[in-house]
């Protein structure tokens, strides 16, 4: 535990500079921002979290700061979810990567590394690490190289068939095949987007609390969101608006329903 706290301290040491830069990159009004900054400086992280959530934004800075504040309160599941979202919006950012590593390592020790992403198959795990824009760029470069290599081979042989049988033609074709496979995997994965559980959640056989409980998943667990959604009356407050439920894949062959508010789509 001491080792973990030490690594957490190092990882969180640059939260201060990031928070100080937030007004320039978000739409916070001066007063709420000043209050949140004072609460953070005073160690009132829960209050800072509440104020930050009152001003939601679809930006990497918002999710990074929210996730890092949850690290401060040692709510690792929520920290994992929001930092994963920040990482999707801004890949390869060193600050996001460092804090995400801290949260993931802690959950791996406490919950087991194999349970954090039991719902994704090998193709989905690879596709999650590569953005669609990156793949499009790679596909464009590979396509250009492919055309140049085929053209070079054709000018030497003056035969289309022999061009494909040369070493350069074979390597180019193999590179194109691999790139197209990754692109196809990415597009298929988009139909089952990844999501991270925000709180310990019961998985039901249908979209309501009245259905059979199939399993439970911990906060920070990655699942795959499937297509179907449904609404159901609020079980705790019948007069409240209906709740949205979403069908998910939570293990290799496990499919069930959870409240949509309990997961964060990546």
C-alpha cells in the first residue's frame, strides 16, 4: 500500500499545473472556477468533484481533471473510467497516461488484471488502442507505398502477374492486407463500443430491477455496449422520469442489461 501511495503521489504531482491551465481551455465562469480551485487547494476534493460535474464538457481536460480528482479520493473505478475517456479524446498525452497507469495498476492488484476487460476479444483490444483517424492515415501511407512499389515492379517486368509475384509486390500486398484488416476490425468494434462501469453494478437479464440478477461487476470494469436500449420506471422513485437501460457484453459469453447511467461510453 505504501508503494502504491508513493506512486500515486508522483502521478498526481502535476494535477496542480493542469488545474491552473483549465480556465484557458474550458468554459468555466470565473466564480465557480475560483471556488473549485480553493476547494482543491484546501483538500476538499469531493466538493471540487461536485462543482466540476456541474460544468460538464466533452473535452479531455474535463475528464482528465475529474479522473485525477477521483484518484485523490482513492475511488479507483471512477478514476479509471474518466481517465480512459480522456485517453480516448487525447491519446498519448503523458499526464493522462501516467494517471491512467496508476488507476489501472491499482485495479489490477485489487480486482485482478483478467477481470478489468473480460468482455473484449483480442481484435477489440487491438482496435481500442488505435484510433480510426490513425488507421486512415496509415492506410493512406500504405496505399501510396503500395502503388509506388507495384509501379516500380511493373516497370521492371512489364507484366502485372509477375509484378505481384515479386518480393516487393508481395510485401506491399501483405502490408495492405494487414492495414485493411485493422481498419475492418476498428469499424466492427465501433458497433460494440467500449464502456467503463462507474459504480459496482448488478447485471440483469432484462431492462429493469425486476429481472434476474446475472452477475455483478466492479467499478472500473470495461464492458462492450451493444445496440439495444430500453426504458423502465425508476424503481426507487416511481414519480421520477423513467431510467434508460442498455444491453452490454460483460464477459466472453455474458450478455445482460445495466442502467445507462452506471457506465461511461468511451
